[in-house]
């Protein structure tokens, strides 16, 4: 996939904390995009009402690992009911855990009605499908290899369409009838944040008039044991930004939004920023240069100042290095009054779905005035700035931001606003 980056020029600014030059950017403010509907399904439950209730009550969705062979001592954010929700008969050839969760999430909060309305107004071929995922349907492939028969996949899993990173996008294309461009974004944990940026470019180029964006990732052995092999998985529930944090809790989730050209809507996508550290395969740049660049670009495209942001959903994975780098980058850009928190203590780190899930949280903050803090954490790391909050707060805010930072330094920040 090709991405375009704005030209960067102008005098160099110094970080107020580190003295490191901050990136200077010159993207143009973008016209807002209308968000017609949005939803998320996570370990907190199905749909917006479940997410909002759990956030407000500070009731987390993490449980001790009971997935697969459950041999790994950790906590996970598992979505209830996936095993008991087969796909409709017409879509049975797409059967796998990931596509089941995608279908389950798609049924919530009027997303399908908003999508049908967009297709009716513009035509199916003028609506794009842009979805993010990290592992896609690899769980089905793991099962197929575990059940090899005479050196081949068992008959019920001889479905090549499932064993591909594009399974999610192809499944949703058939499930929804969308006829426009179908794009799968796979940039690790920033995947389903970058879908908003990709959809914006398609709309601005005049290729389409609306888009269904979202992301889905499900638990599987490759995720649990892969992250454990990197020494990133905690045996405790994730404690983002806590002085004693020692790793993440993995989760699964699905979420979607319908976006459309125009600004006549209750909620708007106001800006996006993307960057690529290219510093290390899994570790962020130690000074957070890419993170700062993504946040700065998002603010410029939104046409607002950092002080205008009332709530920031942090990437906040609860790993020692990542949290410290992100907190430093946030302190370099934002005033002390910003309310910022990580919701991964509620949902777990949902990888390729984290971008859409936490964008939904940012949109709920606009809708409800609930500003989540950081669950499970009790003692703030003194190295983190005052922007990082543990307790929830309430307040009317006009702009919110979501950070999603992936392996390899694939960073994305999004700004949302009220009409």
C-alpha cells in the first residue's frame, strides 16, 4: 500500500522536556468528514451501551487466560459468545473466529442501516471498504495445521479464502455488498486507526463518497505465544503507566464506523497524522519522534492547537518502554491540563482492532462527556507527565484524540470533534 506524506518545512522547535528537535509539519487543514454511525464489540460487551457502561463503572473485561490450551499464565480480553454465533448459512464458507466477530460487531448500533443509506444515496460502487487487522484469520490456519490429514488440511478447512491476510476484507465485501474499493490495512497495532486516513484520501481524491471503516482481530496461539516470546506479556492485568507495569494483556475486538464527505453530522473526523519510525522491528524510537510527528500532523490537519484537545486516548500498552516513550511525547506537545488515559486495562490490547476500539472510546467521550482514566494502575510512574490520569473525569469537550502505535514505528493519531 502506498501512503503520501506531507512536505515538512519551517524552523525546528525544541521539546520542552528533552531538548530534542520536534518535527515540524506543513500539511493543510482537511475538510471534516461526517461519522454517520460507529460501534465496538470487546471484552466489555457488544455495542456502545456495553462499552460506555463498563467505562463509567470502571469495570474491566479482563479474565485469566482461558483460551485454547490456556497454558500461558496471563490475562486476556475475550469476547463472550463468539463460539456460539456461527455465520449465516449464505456466508458459511467464510467461517472462522475472526469473521464471526466481524459479523457480530457489524450488527450493532445502526452501522448497517447507515451503510445501506450511504449505498442508496451514492451507489454501491461509490462506497469503499477499508478495514484493519493484524492476524486476520490465522487462528483457522493454526487449527488446520493442528488437524492435518494425510499431510493436508482437513476437509472443513480446505477453504483458501480464509487462509489469507485479506480474509476479513473479502468477507465483509461479500457480507455487505459494498462494490467500491476494498482495502485491507495491516500495520500491526495501528491498522484500524490508519483506515480513517486511507478512507479520507479515497474521499478527497473523489474515488468514493463514503466508506465503511473498521477493524477486527481475534485471539489465537500465534498472538498469545508470539507476544510472550518477546517478553511483553504480563501475568497480571495490564497496568498502563503504573510504576510497576510489566507487560500487556492481549485481547480481541471488532468495530466499525461509516464515514462520508461533509460536515453535517453530530461527530466528525477532523484530522489524522501518520508517521513511520523505521527505528526498530518492535521498539519505538526512544525519544518518540514518530509519535510526536503523528500527533502534530493530526492537530495541523484538524486546524486546532494542542490545548484544544480535551481528551486523549493513549496507546498505553503497559509495557515499560512504550508507555514511557508515549508519555514523554505527549508531555512535549500538550499542556498539563490535558486528560489522557489508556483503556487497555478495560479491553486488553486488541492489536489490529485497537485503533477502531479506542477511536470509539474517543467518540463516546464527545457524546457522553465521560473521560476515561487508566484502569488497574494505582501508582503513576513519576517519569510520566501530569497529562496521564488514572481516575475518570467528566466534562464537555469539543475535540478528542486517539493514538495507535504499531510495531516498526507505524504510528497514527486521529482527531475527532463535535459538529
